[in-house]
C-alpha cells in the first residue's frame, strides 16, 4: 500500500485527530523552540490534520504557514479545521516540493520524514527550498535506538526508514544541513498504569512503557541551512 493510500484511509476514518492529540504531547515543545519571526514562511512536512501550521500561526509569528501531505484526504481534512487565510494545505511529494528555491524560512516535521522513498533526497529538497539560515525541526518517535518501535513494521503497511540517532545526524549533513542540536523530548503526558495492569496490548511491563515514553520519547534533530 502506498503512503498516500494508507493515510487516506486513516483520514477517512477520523484517525487524523487522534494522531494530532498523541503527537502534540512532544510536538508542542519542538514547535516552541523554532526561531520563527514575524512574516516568516513556514512549512510542515507531512502535516496530517494541520495542527503544526495552525499552531505556528496562532503563536503570532509566521506570516504564512503551509502544510504538505502525501494524502489528499489528510490535506482536505486539514483545510476544514481552519478558516485562517494565511494557512494553506497542499498535496505533494517530499522529494519534489512545490516551492521555489530559498522561499521558506523554517520547516517542521513530526513522524513523517521516514515515509519518504529516499529520506536523504527529501532532506536535500528541504535544503533547496529553505533560505540560508533557515531551520528544519525534525521530530520522530520511530528510531532504531528505541527497541519499542521495532514492531511498528508489523502493523503499518507502508515502507519506512528506521534510522538511529547517529544516522539522522549523518543524513542531515549529507543533505547539506549543519546539525545544530539533537535530543530526546520525553512524553510526560501519556498516562502510565501501575505495574499490576501489565501486560497491556502494547507493552509487556510498566518499565518498558516508561522507557518508551519517558526516556526515548521523541527524537528532535535540528538542521540549519548554511
């Protein structure tokens, strides 16, 4: 199944809002660090419900916010969730972005870059559209250093690239970015049941769930265009 088809199904089933709620736990901390200034053009790659573009506008900085998704239904849903004329949603390919060179000030992505057929090429394309000094805040949970994400391949019927923390840094540099920072943002909001409630559908032990959410959390890699 293609990425677009898979996410069309999820959007039609209303799963986009659930994804937004889960991602927001850590995404808001990454978004809050972005150096967006008044009038800046920002891009959310793999926008889903469009929450990041809406948040960047609501924070009072971005002059224009775009969300791009491979799924037409995700983009259609995202358009319905806002009446802000300065927020736009597009359907597109991560490796062929519909933006001019040096036309975007900052970019964000949450749980999306690894769906690109060639994530390094997607990073190169981001490097092309971002201006000099522009940043890319890349947030992912699906990381090789986190053993609890290995099984995601079993229930997500699309191809994904599972990089380690070190591989993300290497790929950013290969694509032309300077790596400004990299760190794990813990999810402090997911409720973790007491030990006697385990095993659950997703975790054998409470310790495993704590490790996944509180220790590994979301990996944030920040790239800067020279």
